[in-house]
C-alpha cells in the first residue's frame, strides 16, 4: 500500500525551498478562493466568511499544513466543506420554515368603542368598576357578586346603577330616557 501524499524527496541537486509563510499564502490566495466560493455560494459575504474561517483553521495548524505539497489545496478543501455545511444547515432551516404555517393569524386591534369603554371604566370608583365588570363582562348575577365582594345585593345593584350612569355620561350612549342601551 502506498501513501496518498508522499513527503518531498530531497535530492542533492534539488533546490531546497522553505515552506511558504502563512502571510504569503493568505495574501496570494484569499481573493482567488473567495471568487471560487462566491461562484458556488452566490453570496460574496458568505464566500468571504468561509474562506476566512478556513484560513483561521489553517493558521492554527500552519506548522503541519505548510509542509504539505499544496497548502492552498487544504485551505480550499476546508472552505468548500464549510460552504457545503452552511448550505445544508440553511436548507434544513428553510425546510423547517416551509413546514410552518404560511400566514400567522392576524388579530385585529381593539375597536375605538372598546378603547373608549376601557378608558371610561378606568374613571369609575373601584367598587362600581368591579360591579360593572363582573356583571356585564363576567356574566355574574348580582347575588354572586355580593358574595364575592362581601357586600349586600342592594350595594351591588346601587354600584351597577351608578356605574352605568357614569359610563353613559362619558360614552354618550344613553337614549332619550336616560337608560343605557345594551350592545
């Protein structure tokens, strides 16, 4: 079995060359590798990122890599592998997103009437506001409100009457008889 990468043979008549420095390889090949990866990715920034990452990894192992017959080939392979890994992650994320609901259900904002009602309720005294909310919004009978609030039913009815009158005056929804219309 023969090795795939044979060490450089040193013959007496062969000229001995020092391995290239990292800075030399980076300066000579960064732009070329970026163009190659740009052609693959279609995104210049992504291409620059993967080539930069490949050179960072090469720098950490430069003593070993500089002894290779073609250190740029190692950097190119790492950059391509990084590009493929990013492409796979993006494809997986895109597949996940496609399986999600296409349109998020949109909730309408509160109507102007609701905003006015909430503002008007905020002006009522606490006991009246609780009585109105529990009776009209929580649909509780006056007897149950009296038990919850620890007051008499007459006090609940009085608070409801005063609360309705104050709301009618603020919202201007009373009819000609002074009775608040139900909506």
